[in-house]
C-alpha cells in the first residue's frame, strides 16, 4: 500500500509517554503522545525554561481563563496545536525528527 501525505510519519510519534512534572509545586504525571512532548520541549527551549515551568505557566493561564477543566491533557494538546499555528511562535516541524526513537521515560 502506498504511503499517503496524511500518514507519512513514524508510528513512534503516536506512542504515548508518561512523564512526571511539577505543576505549580504539585508533582503529577502527564501522559501524552511523543509528538506533543517534542512540541512542548521545543516551546520550552524557545522560551528558555524547563518543561515543568512551561506547563505550570499554561496551567495558571488555563485556571485564569476557563471555568472548569475536565481534561487537562486535552488542553495541553490544544495549546500545542495552537502554538504550531501561531505565526509569532513558529515551531519548525523539521525539529520533530520522524526517524528518531522516542525519549525514555523520565
């Protein structure tokens, strides 16, 4: 079967990875697909902060703008997508190497 333009990526990017992070002083685990961790890591690099500090900032902003959060990881995914679409905060998809193996659990 021929590869399509929509599914031309390594399945490793869809593999979930659980990562322990401290969000505003509270230790928690987030389970996201590898592609989202790579996007988060790139945004954190661009902002010169750790992944935990970046997610903490997002959590505070979500608390300030949303009434109730039922799916925090869903909001994280949406933030990642909106950042990819944001012209003021470009993320090169070339940095997301489709041939690289996923990071080990941290």
